[in-house]
């Protein structure tokens, strides 16, 4: 056990940790406070809104065609961020294993992976469909269970050789007052994942950036495991990214209110970036335009498209995303060897955010989506973004697809449409017999 602790200590980059815990880091003296920066924020200039007229719809159709051609060319890969556990849900497993299908009970992992299978079949250039590499970022806490789950379900129909698992890094938690490392047990440091922004270092450590280059993967569709409404490999989003010659693109939805807890895509000093809701003063978040609409309205969905060349440029320049400090309660072993459950925030955790890459891009694009179509992440045990809320949102979306196809569907029926049957309302309209009647839960699958 001592050897395990020694190995953990040996892995700690104390020089890097020192930069996070020193007086300058604690005071933020070397950086402009985000709250002050937010006062110069304006709506993003390079922006594509949801279609409102025939001209807009033509632009979206053209982007969609461009995206389909990218998928057919085999130049698109998917990054799934899946390092989190379902702790807040009372689910002591990787969150991706959570059963969320409103009728089937399929897991988050399965619903998202089957979208990739379906995209590959539609963008068919080979007998079994186009190959879309799937890169799954786990954490030390979720890695083994995630890999085992994928293998148990035969990677949900994905080509096993195209599925790549890699672990994000960790950072030690330190005592808030002294900066000393905390122990989770007598032979184990208190470690936490280094955030979704740790993906750049994790890809580099695993040599996956090189593998992507060798496989001719040029564009990476990035999303998180908790949002089953995400349109994985959305061709229009991919197409706009290429048409605008963007290095990193971000999908957003309109915030419901100034108080909604979402990061906001903005421009500051000519650079697109995302400002966390906790860093934006209430008076700034509440600003409105001449029409009375929220000025800073573009809530981030954590869906992005990255050009691989951009990530390689960051690697070549040895550019690291900054760590953010979070003051948290962390149980620890005291000097007497006893486990202490603190009553107040006693520790500092460090994590990186992927959206800090946006202002490093020469060109960044923001694309709007409809919330009801694409955004309802699983976050809480009850209330908003709970399992009940997410299942209702999925069922409501699928019901709308059926009604668009001419079907009569009672409001109270749970409805689920497998990605392997249809990916959107247009797919349903092509396949579905509108005269079909329903008297119980609806599940359509291939």
C-alpha cells in the first residue's frame, strides 16, 4: 500500500501544483477577474441562428449537405466525455450507464452510440457504413466499468476497432489553508479528475492525436454523456464549421432567463469565449437589447466541433488550458490517522474547462439549436434535469416527430424512437405509416 501512495506522489507535478497554490494563484493577481471581463462582453459576431425563413433554411440545407459529405469521406470522429459518476443521481456507477430511454430503458451510452451507428449507415460508403471513430474519455473512477459495459453490449453496434478509450488526468486536492496534499486514506491521495479541459493532455498522453492524423480524421464532434438529446455528428453543425473555416465551433441554446445556470457564449475584445454563470455579475447577465431580449442569451450546450489541426497547434505550442480553483468539502485523514468529514469547505480542487480553448482559436463559430430538440442533460435526482424531466423531454421530442409524419399520438403516451429507426422527423416521415393507431407505450426500432 505504501508503494501505491509513493507512486501517486511520484505522479504529482509539484511545479504545476505550485503554480496553482501560490499567492498569485490564490489572489488571481496575474489574471483579470472574469467578472470584470464579462462587463465588456457582447453577443458573438460569428453566429448562425436557427432558421427563420426560406433563405435561412436554404443555408442550413447547404450546410447539412456539406456535413454529410464529410461523414462519407471518413474525416469525422466523435469524442464522448464520460468521466463522471452518477453520484448526484444516487447511482454509484459511470453516469453513461444510467437507464434513460423512456420506453426501452436504454442507457445514455447506448442511445448516444447508436446515433453514431446510424450516422455511419446513412453516410454509407462501405457495405456496413462509413467508419466514424469513437473516442471515449473516461476517468480513473469510471474507466474499467465503462470498458466492461461497452464490451458487454458489443459496443452497441460500433466497430470495436474504431472505439478508443482513454483516461483523463487527475489533480490532488489540497488543504485550503496550508496548501498541503490531502489523504483520502492512509495510503491514498485525495485525487479528483482534472476536468473536461484535461482532454487535450489526455489525447496527447494516449497518442490519439497522432492516431487521428494517421486515420485522416480532421474534425472531432465533441459532446458530453449526460445529454441524450444531443444530435451526435449533426451534419449541419459540421457543415457550418467547415464553411466558416472555424477552428472550434460551439452549439448554444437560448437561455430561459438571466438567472439560468449556464455558461454563456460571448465575444470579449474580439475573441469568442464562454463565461461561466458564476463568473457573470447579475446586472451583466440581466442586460437586454432594444427589443427587450436578453443581450447575452447564448447558453452553452457543451457540444463542439474541433478541427484536429487546432488541437495539434495547441500541442505544438505547448499551450495548456488554465486550472480553475473550486472550494469544496473533501473528507481527509488527519494527523492521527482518523477520517474527518468536514462541516465546511476545507479544500481546493483544480479542474480545466474545454471552453477555455475558444479564445485561442483564430476563428470560432457559434451555432444556435432549439432547446426542445437538442438540450436536456441529466443532472439532478429530482426536479429540473432529473430522470423524469429528461425522459419526458425525449418522449415529447419523439411525439412531435410522429405528429409531423401525420400520426395521432395521445399526449400521455411515453414514446421512444431508436436512432437505428430514425434520427429526425424527416426520417420518421419517410418510414412511418401515419394510419397506425396507438393504445400503449410507443417504441420504434429498426
